[in-house]
C-alpha cells in the first residue's frame, strides 16, 4: 500500500517499512527512557542515545511515508486497499534529567481500530482528525460513516460539513445526526449489520479485516463517530 504521492518502491523496501511500522512505539520509548537513565546515572555522553533515537526517527519516517501529516484537506482513498493502521494525533516526547531532547511522534492505532473513548477539551479535534484520516486511508467504496453529535447540533463535525454538500453516499443519510429518533434508527441500522455478519459471514474468521483478506465479497466498513453521548441519557 502506498499513498498517491509516493513513488513506486520495490516490494522488499515496502515490506521493511511495514515491519518498522509494526514495532510497538511504546517499546521504543521505554528503551529511550532506560537509555536516558544511563546517561545521567553512569555519566554516559549523550551520543549514547544516538542508536535508539535513530530507530525512533526511522519509525516516524515510516509512518509518514504511508500516512502523511495533514497539511490541508486530505485526498480520498479511491483504491480498494485497506490500511494496516491509522495515524492520528501527536505524542510530545521530552528528555528528562537535563537531557536536551524534544520531538513529536505520530500516534498510531491498529486498523480496524477498537472503540476509542476520549474525554478532554480536545476530543472534538481528535474526532475530526480521525474522521479525515479514515476517509483518506480507507476505500470509500467500502465505507459508511455514521456521524452523531447530540450536544452541539453537528458543530463538532464542522470540518465534515463540506463533505455533506457533495452528495457523498459514504456518509449515512448524508447528514450529521442530532435528534434522538434518527440516532436510534442509525444504531438499529448498525446493530442489524453486525448481527447478520457476525452470525453468517464472520464465523471462522478473526475479525472484519481477516474476512476481507480472504474473501472477494468484501464487507463494507461501518464507522460510528459519537459526540455528546451524555446528552442522550
């Protein structure tokens, strides 16, 4: 898989990128933390950190080669290839104990992502960025997005409003759902989809992604974005 902006790479080179990508960033940061302790406690020179920093930089580059950081409205994925991960947000990493180090590391979520719950002042920003990442990385012909904003009457998805004007059928009902009745209908729609496919198609498969890897009649991905859920109770 490659974004449209990438030049063709040999298959071996791309596989190396994917292997680097699959490294757990948490393990890399743990190694960096341990190395920083050694620099302070054993008075190692800061050049001692170079190998682990180099690996972190390779990890960062591998992520951005596949999913670039947003600079403008993302391009839609018009291929039939699913991503192996979704990059959304940045992790701010600083050195400790006086070490001169500071960088931003892309946050990476496995695809398909499990349920994500965010509760802080930037949850709207995260929802918008994850929506744009999903639209730019997942085949639109196999995607349906349900947008629910029960609290701010659709305001949380302002970034997506221009998509609603283009008759994009990958957005459920081509609108942001704000009323209890239409939200209930959307949840029933998703429930029926899950019930049928879990019982009839996904039996014997690990998950949705495993099924689509093995079968030609691929299942569409349905993504639910919920904001202001407390307003429904």
